[in-house]
């Protein structure tokens, strides 16, 4: 299954393309809930959608920072200490 191996390689790669995907999916679901709640004039659904969207955005930034940037900084520190 070359496609499965390619997917695993992408998810485990250092490029950082796949790290924020879960947060983006949560944010996308929140945006959809927000739009549906606003279109139907449903206050509760609109509020829930906004909260889920905000959680998704924060999760995306956090996953990007922890999953991609920390390992890069760690390697840079190791290089600087080796000099």
C-alpha cells in the first residue's frame, strides 16, 4: 500500500504540514455550526459554534508550535551547544 506509507510519512514528516490538522478540523466544524446558528437565528448554536471555532483556532496554533517549532528549536540548541 504505497498510499498508506505516503500518508504515514507525511504525518510523521518534519515539514509540519499535518501537525495542525486536528485543530483545523475542529475549527472548521465550529465555523459550520456558527454559520448554521446565525442563519437560523439560533443563539445557542451560534454561541456553541463560536466557542468551538475559537478552540479549534487555538488548538491549531498550539499544535503548530509544539509539534513543529519545538523540535526545530531543540535541534538548533543542540547545534549551538556542540560548537
